[in-house]
C-alpha cells in the first residue's frame, strides 16, 4: 500500500511493486477526476482506497506469482526483516 496525496503520483509509486505483490493506493479523499482515476487504476490492476470515506473505490487485482526471481526473494526478506525484525 502506498499513501499518496494524489492518485497520479500514487499510481506511479505503487507501480514499482507490480512484480512483487498486489498494489493499493491510499488517498485522503476522492479526487475530482475520480472516473478517470478508476479507469486507469482498473487498467493497471491497482486498488484505490479513500481514507476519508473509509471505502475501497477500486479493488486491487490479486497477485499471481509468475516465478521466483532473486529480486522477489530479496524483497520478501526485506519486508520480513522490517515487519518482524531481528531477535
């Protein structure tokens, strides 16, 4: 999930994770061009959640792993380390 103030920058930021997981952009409010946002988010399979309304505007596509790559393994290790940490 990427927190963004506008959907265009959020969509760009969340695109970096396309090979690793489902993607969601969290926006503070529904933008004026919500219809365009919805079409583009659906096209790229990115979910959109609006915090002020507490609802999912566009559901993300489920992530389907294509194959195991070294970058994906590294990413999983980094996330695990940040969530669980070293004990």
